[in-house]
C-alpha cells in the first residue's frame, strides 16, 4: 500500500510539473499571438476570445511585456542582397542604404536623361611598360609563376620619378590627406623609404616597401592641385605598386608594410574616380584587416617600445576607424572583430612627443578614443541583425553627445591657413553630427515614411529632428570648407559620400516635411547643397553622379514648397515595402536584375529653381579655376614620349573616343563614368537615391491643411 501511495504521489507531482510547463507555453503562445494581432488590428485574435468570454476562468490573462524588452517591430532591417544576371551577388546591410541600387528607378532616370552626353575618364596605355611588369600587376595580389622577383623589382625601380619629384608628391600626400588618416608618417616616407629606395643610404628593403612608396606617389598625384584630377600619372604609380606587391606573397610573408600598402590601395581606388572600383576598394580594406592579425595585439607584448610601439598603435586604430566607417557606409559587418582586440590607445604624452616634425593630425588620440566610446557601439547597434529597441538608440545618442563635445569653430576664419591644420579643424567640427546622422537615419526614414504629416504620431519623431539638424551641420561645414579649398575638397571621395547622405536627409524634409518649419529652412538648405554639388561636379565624379538625383529632388521640393505656400492640401507619399525610403532605412529585400552594359548620363536638369534670395554667393575665382582641367580638351588624352625623353615623356593615354552620344545628345556639364561589368547603374555610393520615392508621382491627400 505504501509503494502504491508513493507511486500515485510521484505521478501526481510529475503531472503537476508538466501542467505548469504546458500552461507557461500556452501563455507564451498567447503573448505572441496578441503581439502579432496588435500590429494589424485593434480587435483580439479569435483564438483569444475565450479570455473575454470567461470560458476558462482559471486561466489568467497574460500580462503585457514591457516594450523595452522587444526589438522595435517597425524597423525590420537586414539590408539588401543584389543578384545580377550572371549570378554575382552583393550585400548591403541596414546602414548601407546610400550604397543600394535598384534598376526600376534607374530606368526612370535613364529615360529622363537620355539626351545627355556620356564621357569616360582616360585610361593609361601600358604599352610603355615591360611585359614582366604587366604580368605582375595583372596577377595582383598573387605571385605570377615563372618570374624572378629581384629582376622585376629592378625593372620597376627604373620607372621611379626623379627623387625631387618623388619627395614633392610625398609631401603633398602628407599635407593634403593626413587630416583624414595617418597610415604612414612623414619620417617613414621622407626620411627612411626615399633614401633607401633611391640608394642614398645602404639600407635593405623589400618589394612591399617599394610598393608602399609607389602607392603614396599615386595618391599624392591624385591630390596634387597642380595636376588635373584623375591624372594618368597616378594610374602609372598604382600599376607599378600592384606589380611590386605581387613580388612577395601577401598571405604568407606579410608585414605591417604589407597591411599599409593594401590599406592605401583601398583609398586609391576610392579616389580614382571610377565607381566600378568601389567594390575593389572595399575588398582591399577587408584584405588588409585580415592580414593584420598580429596588429590586434599591443606591440609591447612583441617587445616593441617607444616610437615603434606608438606608430604601430596609431596605425592599428587608423585601420580600425577605416574598417568601421566602411561598415557604416556599406552596411556590412566589420572585418575587424572588437572581441579580439588587445591594442591600447596611444597616450596624449606619446602623441605630443612623437608627433614633433610631423604633419598636424586630423583625429589622433582624440579620434581613437571616440572610436572606442562611440564608433564601435554605433556599428554594433546599427548593423545588428535584430533591430535594437528605440531606447537603446536614444541612450547611445546621449553617450555620443557627452563624449564628442561640439566646439564653436568658425572654419572660414581659422587663423592657421595651413591646409593640414584647416582640414583637421574641419573634420573634427562636425564629427558628432556624422555619428548622430548615421545613428538616427534608419528611424528618420521610418518616421518620414509612416508619419511625415504628423510626427507626433510617430514614436521616432526625435530621430527626424536629430538627423535633420545633424545633416545641416555637415552640409554647412562642408560648404564652408569647399568654398575655401575647392580644388582639394572636390578630390576627396569621402567628403562627397557623407555630404550626399546629409543632402538626402535635408531634401527628404524639403519634400515630405516642408510643413514642419524646421530651422534652418529645409528648402533653402537643400537648394544651397545642390549648388555646392553642382560646382564640385566638374571635378568630382561622385558629385557629378549625385547631381541628377539631387536635381530631381530639388524639383519635387520646389513643387512641395509652392503647394505649401499656396495653402494647398499636403501630399501623401505612398510607401511600399520595396520603396526607396524603406531601402534608406535598411528594410530586408532581395533584388534580382539582368546584367547591363548601358551607361547612364549624369548631367541633371537645367538649374532653373535656384532663387537669388536663398542661393549661396557665386564661387570666387579659385572655385572657377579648378574646373579648367575638365574644359581643356588637351587633358582628355594626354600623350607623352618614351622614357628617353625624360620623366614627362613616360606614359600616355590609351586611344579612346572623347565622348559617346545617345540619341538626341547634347553637351553635358558633368563628367561621366562608364559602368563596369555586372554593376547596377554602377554607382553604389549614391545609388539608393536612384530608387528614391521622389521619382514616383505622389497621391494627393484631400484633407484640408
């Protein structure tokens, strides 16, 4: 009897535990059904009616879960996967809206711009290069079979410029770009590399040391304001650098020099003016970060100290910042994982000591600290597979504002007129605004898509105001520095990438939120930004590619302003799962397209919407001078003699037509690039605007204002 009682009690206890587990599971399922139903209807789900009817009185109604524990349901964002007709795929994550392209709106642009002339950049004719060099650069980054590295290295060195010219280009590189990054120091290039490679000192060096000098020469040529933009000389150095890299295994015999070469090659491809090179730019930076395994570890653990340790730390955190910003721009996960980083930040004392006789830094230790405190959390937040709760966005907003202090700096009146100093002030002055813009722009898109007519109805209204004010700060600083140094600013690709994102935000408010009456006024701000892009388009191919998009937005904004001024009913823009504002917010989608070889003209509509009351002042003579290279036909196909005629007679442009014409062609004020194979409209930097909702005619909202 006792054993029977024990068995019954044990069975009862087992059933009770099982019942409790099943009840918990039922409540979880009811919670899930209620949450899903609440997104589509105010009525309870039929399966939950029994709770109201009291059929199961013993079952308690599940308590609602706090909203903060849920991922924001209004922002499902994984990004976009593009697959072309050949099966090639490219992924752009939730923060990579400005890199996304869709063919539907591209066709709308193409029809509208069919009458414009298409022009491509000159391509270097490699006929002046020996076959050994051609084989090496075509096999980059791998070693070609059957070559003797020492022999090919000697051949490459025969194509070096005179030492005076090399020194000048290196100094130009330092002065014009160190404000943006510090990959190599002046001491390393001027005091160590040049004397060794030009045999002024008896110091041994390898192929990658030679490649490092050559890629510095190539980028220095791109920012030499005495040369035309995208000159053939820069292509010459880049190919020589590729050849030198191929002489030493990148994956087996890498060093810090190897990492720096790949990093600089990534930057070169970003600045080359060929938008088809952007994917290569991303890949090279990813490769550099993969090769940089030992750089993750603090150099003191490897026995380095003093300046050598400082230089390694500085470079690692520059590489880290580059990887993080590339992740934000493309929406792709960073190739450097912060979990495994064990490299400490340089100290202020070290920076003061070891930066003597160097070019002023743009960021330095200040920027590295911001990367740790703000940029890394920003990337983790915006690229998360599950969209973070909005409270997490607001918390990070507060941390960014507390860490990155905004100083009232008037860029136009900076006392030190040195280029490096002026640009360093410029890049710091709006860094907080950049971080806040990337943090809020996904929720900005959500709010402007769902509740533009009444932001009080949107839980993300704060993101609209923050993203807009941040975008205005970025555009104001960029305009001030552009009008001060147009020749240089027009050649920096990252400036126009970020300015374009800011212009899109301001333009969206001018189109959809003119009734918000924000300060500064959206239409005037956007109109001024369009004028800046128009001025830069003669030099910057990225600005040129943005112009037709911005012109279309400007036209829409003009009509929206007129409707608002005349007190006509507001316009409701239809939002679809695959529309462009959703893409801006990073909504998940798969895009399949056919491969195309067509090119799209980048000249926009006539600028007839600018008003004298709101437009910026006309460009001064310095701004006008920097366009002369594009208008001078001698710069289309530059031809030089052979090497025996001196350095200036080294290379020439490959034969090609000056322009190609579409039916009904007319002269274009903007430089145009041809699309690469497998690209979708070829501009992954500004392409999501090709799909932007402004290209679709809106429906009218018939309620009164």
